[in-house]
C-alpha cells in the first residue's frame, strides 16, 4: 500500500470516528442478546455521570413527539401502561426519536417493539399484528413501528414507558384524554433499586425570604411564583409575638378596614422579626406610632407598629426571631398590642395566609403569588 492510499484510509477512519462522536448515544448502541430478548433491562450508562436527569416536556421542538395511536382511545391499566383501542389496520407510531432495541414475538405480549430514545426513556408497543422495524434501526418521532393487533374481539396496543428497565405511570407524562404531553419538567432519579419519578414545578419556588439568599426576580419571566412555606427552615422564620392571641383580624369588623392583624400578650413584651431582612423604616409614623418596616426578599416586607420602644435602626440587618422592639400603645391604639402587616410589592396581604395564629407557626402550604399581588 503506497503513501497516498495510507493517507486516504486514515482520513476515512477519522471521518468515521467524527461521525460516531456526534450521534446520539442510542444510535451507537449495539444491543446485547439480553437487551434484544428481555423487555425490562437496565439502560447501560444512563446514570453513569449523575444519579438523575430531567426532561422538559413543555419545550420540545415541533415534530419531536407523537402519540402512538393518534385516533385511539386510551385507558390506564394498573398505573403501569396504557391500553389504546382503535380500528383494525391502524399504524403504531414511535413516541420519540430513538433506536429499536427489541422487535420480536413474546409469550406475554405477542409481537413487541421497544424503542430506546435519545432522551433516556424507552417505550414499549405490544400486542402488535405485525412489527415493521428491526433491532438497531433508527426511527423518528411519528415513524411507523407496527400494525395494531387484535385480541378477544378488540383492536388495541399495549403501550408502556420505561426508565432504566422500570415501568412508570405513563400518565405522569401524557394526558391520556388529549394525547398531549403534559407541559412540565420531570426528574428521573436513581435510588437504591428503582428510579424515582417526580414533577419539577415549572414555577419558581422560594424557600427563604433572606435578601442575601435571593436569586433574580422570580416574576421577571413568569406571571406567578411559589412561596413554599414548608421549605423555610425554622431558623429563618419566627412568629412575631410569642404566646399572643388575635384581638382584631385582617380586614376588620363592621365595615372598618384593617390592613393587618392585631395580636396581644402583655405590655412591653418582645416583638420579633418574622423573617430575615433589612430594616427600611424605624420611628414614629402617624397613627402607627413607633413603626418598623423590614424588607425581605422578592418584594416581601413586614410591618410592626404601636411599640413602646424600637430596638433597630434603618439600614440594619436583622435575623428572624431577633427582638426588634417592645409592645406598646403609641399612635392610635387603645391597648398595648402589636399591629402586624405582611406586604408584597407594597400591597398588604392577609398574614393568616402565612401564619397560623393559634399554633404560632408557618402554615404547611405552598402559596402561588402573581405580579399583581394576588395570593392563592
């Protein structure tokens, strides 16, 4: 072989290696005999780099998804598979792009096709009258993989989704009624002997109100965000007046407006900061008397009024549970108490949404908050 031939062979090999390096993992897979014969098998390398991966089903490109039988009627079987009934002769379509791992007849499910997809999932299509693809064949989303089968007077396909050999509830991903993907992020995490599947909420979740822990404005790109009260650690919140009881609720009584909640213990009791934050106001303020405003993260603030004394100054950083003043009756007040307000972007919201005034605890709930301050 001459020098020119050697160079030509070298460049061909180099091009082949470069081509293989850009193919999806599933396109390079040479399936072992077990993978070709057994339905539930581990996916080699799926969790080698990390014990989890996430698929954003709400941002898939057009044409990258197909329901297996678009005109079929689906029902869930034992939270593990969909039985999709349709008309004889209908064509079964691949859900996503991928590589055919199995195409054979099995004792339990008749003719079966399994596609290992580039996103880490595998889909199973069983009870087919005829398989139309071979092992190792690349298929695109919506490509024909089988002809629907008939059994016991019914024409249907058994459809399942697997992750690393484990069957998962397909309705976590697909709305069986509309045949559409659910617009959400789904996390697949490898645990000891199984894969845990959980929906990662697409809305921004907040777990702390400390301004130093704040990320960017959660409403910059979303119309709503979520405040997970259960996730706020105990050291980052405090009921503002320990042992207090409510003497006047938010909203007022008898048509008289009330922008906060009045809570009472005894004169000169310790008033505590509800969350970590920065004092933006401290001093006499009209009918509020001695008044304190603490700015928290994401547009939240809390207000405390009628103190006999304030212990903090404007610009001071405070921690949740820190004593910021003593209860009193300064301003328009008829008895020593604490008037406590919660605000979002300057608009008052009911403190009862955050605090249980009987148990003196944060409520065990997730609040959804909109740009206009609406809370639910």
